[in-house]
C-alpha cells in the first residue's frame, strides 16, 4: 500500500511517501481488488497486518521524501514517482531501503488530501484502472485486479437434434396474433384487412377487428391426452342402445375429469391465428 502527502497546498516544499508492506492476510481488507480510497484510512492502526517501510523502524517516519517548489511540480513528481515505483522499486529513491517486491500495489493520497480539491483535475489514463475512489491500482502485468476463479457445476437441459445447428426463438406478450393475409377463410371468420392500417395495427384494430376474427391456438399435448382417453373409453365398453355408459367403464372417470377443464386446457386464447 502506497500513500503520499504534500506538506502545503499553497506553497508545497515536500512530498512524503509512506509504503506499507502487507504482512498478513486480514480478510479481504488489503486485497487490491477490493481495497479503495475509503478502506482502512488509518493504516498505522493495522500494525498487525501492515508494516511501514522506512529507515528508522518507527510507525510515523515516511519511507522517503521528495522536495518540490510548486503546486504543479507536486503533481508531476507524484505521477513520475508512482511510475518509478512500478518500474524501479524503492531503491530508486534511497539505496538503503529494502528491495521488496511491490506488485501489485495500491496507491492513494492520505485522507487529508482527499478531503480537499487536490485531485479534482486528476484523470486516470487508460493504462491504470480506477477502483471505487481516488486511489488507484498498479500492477506490473495487468490493468485490472485479477478475479478469483470459482468452479461451479450446473445441470443444463440439452436437446438432441439431427441438424448440425439448432436455434431457438421466443416472443413474449400478453396477446400474440399470428396473422397471414393469404390464409384461406375458415368458417365465418375473416379479418377485414382492407379496413386495417396499412403500416401498423392500432390497439383498437387488434381488439375489435382482429381478435374477434381469429381462433385460439391449441395445446396439442392436452388434446392428444383427451383423444386417447376418449378412444380407450369407447374401445373398452359395450352397452345396450339407448342406455348410458356404465360407470364402471375403464377410464370413464378419468375422461370426465379431463372434460371438466378441457376448453381451458386445450385452447390458448391469448395466442391467436387466422
């Protein structure tokens, strides 16, 4: 974790750098994929998990400092230093500092700089990934934090087709009309296409001119079930002319239960054809 501070925003003279080594895994707190500008603001309080790298072993002395002479130079120096930390390491700034492996590291200003407008004109370039705030992540090899790999097993329904490629399509709506202008007239129903809008049917036309002149579609599986039961009942009984089918006829009770809801089970009145 790398933090920087400027001693003055009106007449800066020194930039202080604090480089912390993560000593131990502290849950997800110090993972660069979740660490951001608002996480663990007081890094010193996490002394069991992070260690401030400096020459005197204290918890307050900066890792190294840099002199500057202007507000603009402070910006340039900070940007350049972050780049050198990435490419050269700590020894580029003081040969006495340990040669620790920094990557990946997260850099940010100290909280006192984020509370003011020091960063308002700083925009990340495309080779640096911004993470949830003013802090930034710097990796030697990757632009973004690497995600965790998770192996899961899923049961998926697969269909077998003789074709090389199988495609699917779906249409969702409260009312669906499948209309052909070339369909033969069926019964007494006929859509008056000459009275319909030539470009787009209105809601009124759909409800008053199209729906009354179309037919509900059929749920084929339910129709086949009813027909099979009807066939079984007819085939399995004999009775005298003029008498009702005996109640003990096989499948009769099952057929009667099907016929109680037959219309609703077979017809889909919301998907209509002509």
